[in-house]
């Protein structure tokens, strides 16, 4: 029996599994990682943390299932994207990775845009999370030594194989910034960098190279096994959901939410990301900054923590809800898709004396779903047709209540994943395809994915949610200038009681 080592570098943890050719998980392991955010908006992680997490998870798997570990035929790592690991000429990281949560480049965005050619096709995409903005903000000493920019999973592949490569999906924005505009200049050249910092881009199912000898145990037992390029965690998660096909939408609810639709045409819509996902497929949508992690914040705030967020949510929702609903803007860390406003912050609207913890919990679940609706509405308008269904995966998909809320607010059937870890399954599907077990990703997806529960929209609840959604959209516009003004203030110090 052969297996593959599938890994998923997420926003809060590193997960790994041994998965056989039938898509069955033999053993799983995980290590917490986390992504800090400093008061000035910087969000950086030492790549060594992720490397050590990979080694530790591999050690756990080798101990839990030694025969399955010895039978590994290939390795695939998916992971967070919109995050930059900057490498020098020797392939060594120049410093901490800049993560997807980083927003400190927003301060220099206005000045940066004046330097960029206005007629370049990518200029309109440049915001605080764009690689051009982040690379322009690097200290000069680092910029002078920069020879390649990769995603975090690519750096792990480099450590395993000694080779630097990435894929065209994960590095879509950087690759676009390296293309010449009408005047012959690229955006990278406009900020004083070489277009050569874009590494070799390979298909996700292509091999990067074999595992080097002499790596730390137990990786030393995998010497010579092929490591496949793979892609970002969203792409892998959508593949594991079985939603990598035209007419389907996906919703991956983890630390953040990632929602979009898949089409066989390149589409565009305001505030949404358009990415060529290969094999004639395109996605329209993208990541928010607020998802299940927002729920964890509320659970801790209400003293309901202890690690079991699902149980805490069940307890909160068991209390009767007040007939007068609240609105919650879930933007605790700004927002990316579809608003691209790092200064935006959260707010409860409509609070009165009768509201309790249950009302806050309902409003939070609905607020995230309302943001999902903003994305799906724009994507479907661009596609000119509704999606068949929304495939729902990640930690948030474990809540039946949340799945039902999303179905009612989105007005589309929501179908949960057939696996608890669609990212890991998607990584395994890509590796098995790369190994030649399946003729194509589509064939592998059809053979190895399944579905869980189906939630259809309830007409009565939709009647209630429609006016709430309209108020939600208006509230976002109203709160943004207040958020920006508050961000310029500092709370008065109270070191001691008066």
C-alpha cells in the first residue's frame, strides 16, 4: 500500500496526514503556529517555525503509522498565500516572512501609486496586501540582496529539495507585476526591483525535485521521494471539496473566510480577485480577513473559551434569541475581499438592554455570512448565472447552524465537505495526480471527493434576512470613516486609578 504525505500550512496551525490512493487518511498530526499582528500592522513569521512544524508532524506520523510513513510515494504541501518569503542568492530567507495579515504597507500606498505606471494592467490591483506594495516597503539593504520571492509552502519545498520554484496560481499577482506594460516597464521595475525575482513557475502537479539526503529525522527516511509543487491552501481546499469545476462556489471557513466561484471563463468584478487556476478554470472571489477566528474572539470575550469553540457556540445559541436582531460588522482586523479596507473595524449595531450573549453570537455568524453574500453577489453578477451550490469546508463547516445561516443568506444550497480536512485531501489529490495515478485533476477529484450534509435556503428566513442584508451593506459604508478616524487616535493612559 502506497501513501502520500500531504501537508497544509494554515493561519493557526500546520497539519499533515498520510493518505492512501483511495483518499483515506491513515494518520494525522498537527502543530500550532499562529500569525501575530503588531500594533503598526506588521505581521511577520520566522520561516524556521514552519520548518520545525513540518519536522515535528512528520515525526508524529512516523510514530503513529510507521508502515504507512515508510510507504510514502510523494510529498505535497499547500499553504497560506499572499505571504512573501524573500530569498537571497543562496536561497536563504532574508528575514521573517511577510504574512497575509500584514497591512503596514498601507501607510505608503498613496506615494507608491504615484510611482507606478497608470496604464499597466496590474496597477489597479495594487493595495496594501499586494506584493508590489510590500516589496516597495522593504528596507534598501534587503532589497539589494533580494533574488527570489516565494510563498511559505515554496520555502518548505526548497528546504526539502534544495530547489526554488512556485506555481502560477499562488504567485499570480507577483507574476502579473513582472510583465511589461504599454511603456515596456513592469511594476517591479518601477519600484527598482528585477523581474527575475519571480521564480520558476510550475504546474501544481509537477515535481519540484526529490527529497535531499541528510535531512533531520524522520525526513531522512524519505530521501529521493518526489516533492510536488502544489498550490495555495485555497486551491487545495477547493479541490478537496470537489468544487474545482465550473458553476460551483466554495466557502473555506478557517482562521479567515475564502469564498469564490469557479468558471470556465476569466471573469472580473469590483473588489474580487481573478485568478487563472489552470486546466481552463478560473476563480473569482478571494480571502477575507475575518472568519472562524472572529468566533473564537467572541467566545473568549464572553468567558466561554477553553478550546472547544463548537461546544461554546452550541451553549450560546441554546439561549432564546431576542426578536429584535443585531447587526455585527465582523471586521476585527480590517478587510480584504471584497472591501480592501485595512482600516475598517468591527461594530455591533442595534444593541439594547435586552440583548445577551446569544444575540451577539447570532449577529456574528450572520455578519460573516453577509460578507460572504457581498462576494457571491458580485461574482454571480459577473458570471451572469447563479452557482449550482456552495461547497462549505474548514472548521466553520462543523457548525450546522452556521451552514444553515449561510444557505439562507446566500440563497443557494450549501453542501458541507465529505472530509474534515479538505486542504489535506486536495494536497493528496494533486500528489496522486502528479504520480500518474489519475489522468487529470478532474478525474482525481471525481474519484476521491465526497459530500456531507446539504442545507437548502428557507424561504421564510430569507424574507427576514433580505432587509437585514441591505442594512448591513449601508452600515459598512457608514462605519468606515469612523474606523479611519478612530485609527488616528490613542486611548488616554490610566496607569493607576484616580
